[in-house]
């Protein structure tokens, strides 16, 4: 693992305890509705296990259990601190059948086609090699299955985009310093959004790794992009 990936992993481990509270404060609680949209799309995938990649504190895994109670969902993340929070939350909610494991999104320890669906929320901006991460998601999804991603993007509307940019650059680091005691992590967040691809570019990358019928939805007034791609059936 590179030093940059190590730094990202250490950062998430540092903020793990305050991560949920920060999400609720930054988004006024809307983050749950965005994950619920991903979970509904995952519930519509063909039968079979679902991977919540970069599960963090397991909110997306729990959203999937609410949308599709019978599904097996596996959570994977490379931060042991986040996984510890996930385990405590799953136990508190008495959520059984959600195995958690440590894994790097750029080298997944699963065989080809192991899952009917691989979903991720707020992972992609953090990857050093976005195309490789998408290719791994596609590799471990079986033919006919779905790859679903959710992430923060820069809104296309110029005035609204400037206001959101200001909020991310000025307000978010201040809340991060106050609540999580970590201004750095919440300065990294807007920087990662600024560096990230546009929704159209992400759609193109998903097609480049072999996904088909790529659809995208805009949520949160253009601040959130949800993408769904299908792994083609073998010829
Ligand atoms: C912003 S959090 C998102 C957590 C969760 N998916 C959610 O919806 O709240 C990003 C997560 O991605 C994980 N992550 C970042 N890069 C990763 C990688 N290369 N492999 C595995 N996990 C990674 C971090 O440890 C962190 O838990």
C-alpha cells in the first residue's frame, strides 16, 4: 500500500468515532436518504450476496438490510477503526449475517463474480487509482449483476456550485475541528471533491472497465451522484 493510501486509512481510523455525527451535521441528516437510494437499487439486483465496499460504519449495509431483509450483505473496509465502529453498530442493532472484513478496494480478496452486486458510498474520491477500483468492483460482480456507486461531486450550476464550494472549504473544516477534533480530515474532504471526476466522466470510466447500461442520478441538488452499471452476461 502506498503512503497516500496509508495516510487515508490512518485518517479514517482517527475520525471513526465522530464519523457518523459529522455526516449528520454536515448534511442535516440527508446522508441516510442518499444511501437508501443506493440500497433500493442494490435490492433490485439479481439474487445473491451484496458487497458494501468501504462500508465504514456500516450505514449502507444497514440500509440494504432495511430494503432487502433476506439478502446477505458483506462489509469490507481497509480501516480497522471504521470496522470496529461498524461491528459495534451492527451488534447494537442486532443485525446478524453482516460479515465484516478488512480489504483494500484496489486488490479485493474475492474470486471473480463472487457477488450479485457491489455497492459503495463515498469511497471513490479516496482511491489513488479510480479506474482500478472500478475494475475490481466489476471483477467481483457476476455477469448480470450490478455495480453501484455514490459520491460527492461538484454541482454543475455555477452559482450553486460556488456556494457549495464555499460551504465545503470554510464551514466543513471548522465543524470538523470543533466536533471531530480533526480539521485536516475535513479539509481533505473538500479537496478530494475538487479533484474528483464529473458524473459524466465517472460514467465513461465505468463503461471503460466493462460495465454496460450505465445510468446516473443526481441527488442532493446536484451535490451527489449515484451511478449504476450492469456486468454484461457472457456471450
Ligand atoms: C467517507 S467513508 C464512507 C464510509 C461508508 N461507505 C459510508 O457510506 O459512510 C470512506 C471509507 O472508505 C474507506 N476506504 C478508503 N480507501 C479505501 C480502500 N482503498 N480500500 C478499502 N477501504 C477504503 C475508508 O476507510 C472509509 O471507511
